[in-house]
DNA sequence: ACTATTTCCTGGATGC
DNA sequence: TGCATCCAGGAAATAG
């Protein structure tokens, strides 16, 4: 499931392959769920535009679209991959995968294909796209600590709240809390300054390491080249229910918090 | 202004 | 083997 490190990896891969290319035409499938903007608006905004840049914002992929010969982007194509979404660069002769919801033909002859079996992903267009929340790799420690002050919700839920931090999902929330030694059910406001300091460092460390590893490949995540990441090999708690903690051998516990499976070591995390 | 719960989706795993 | 049921979860919608 693509979170910040996976989306960063994908956006970088896409930038290297389609930046500067021009969109010739757009095909959108029958299903309406994957579209957040009306289909004519998406097709109309994309067609004829040059892809000036591709970047990540939270868990979104942002394609900056410019009119030919104009340096400033006139619009953005926003892609959220949801859980099972993939954005692939394909040659036109490659067979169209099941659950392909959009095909964008490029002047270079290749195609951008959006494939998403579960249809939790979303496509939209925008002008001056913004999202709420802070980038976890850019926020200052002082502002990070302020985010959680006076919040009654479990720290795990607060980490997943995109209006606070954007880009942290279930895997990296669990991995960060383990490294910070904090139990996921703790009320956010109950964390001490020292625990918040450790959590700040842990979130940044985990995200940076995961980006360096090309993300975590669980379920069907692959990057723009169809390559898997390998950070899943370094997960210390996520997906390790019942297995021994790497530090103390205590079996890792799994509980459900706000409908999300949450993994932690009952001895190392307090 | 927050917080908690429900809903959307399909493929893979599980159970009988 | 076949069929039914459950589960994964990001974010929006709904309810409190």
C-alpha cells in the first residue's frame, strides 16, 4: 500500500521517464469511482499539455502540466494510488491489464496507465493544488510536537491523520512508534517531550530509510518501472504478529485501533 | 473543534 | 473441489 516512501519512489521514477513528454490523448474507463473530477474536465485539462514535472505531495502524485513553450504549469494532474493503485509507463503493444481505469497517450509513443483493482485510488485535476498537513520530512521538531498537544486520540490515529502530517500510513506509523518506544494506543497528549522528540526522529529516520530502499513491497506495490522495493525486509513490527521482537524476543502483538491493524512490542513500547 | 464509526472495493486466504 | 465468508486499509462521509 503506497505511503510516502512508495509514492516518492514512484514519483521520482515517473519524473525520470515522462518529464518533458506531451500528452496527446486521454482514455478513461467506465467506472466513475476512480475519478474525483468529471471525466471531460480531466481529459480536457490533460490533452495537449506538457508534463513539466512530477512530484510527490503527501501520498499524492502531482503531474505539473504546462502549455507548450510556457515554463509555468497551467494545471496539475493529481493521482492518489489508494491501496492497490499503480501508475505504469507502458509501450502501447503491451496487453492492457484488468482494472485499467485510465490510459494517457504520450507524444513519445508510450502510455501512462492507471491500474487499480480495488478502486480506492483517485484521479483529479487542479489549479494550484494544495493539501492540508505538514510534510513529515520538512516540519520542524517544535511544530511536530505542537501537532499532538491536547489531542485525546491515540497517537497511532494522530500519525495517520493527513490533516496533521501528510504521507504517513499504517506501516510507517507502526514502525515509527516501535522505534520511538511508544505504544500505539497512548493518547497523543500523554506523550512526554522526550517521547515526542524520539518519535520525531523515528518518523524521519524510518521514512528516509524506506525511500532509500525504494519503499515497502507488500500486497502488490511496484514502482514506475515495475520494480519492487525492499523496505519490507526491514519491518520490525508491521506484519510480524506473534514473531519475536528483534530487541527482546517478546512476541509482537497486533491490536485494532480505529479500524487499523496496529503492531507493537508490549515490552519495548510503553 | 474534535473524535469515533461506517463506507467504499476486490482478490486472496480461510473454513466447512 | 467448491462455495461462502472474512479481511486488508486511505480517506471521505456521517454521527456523536
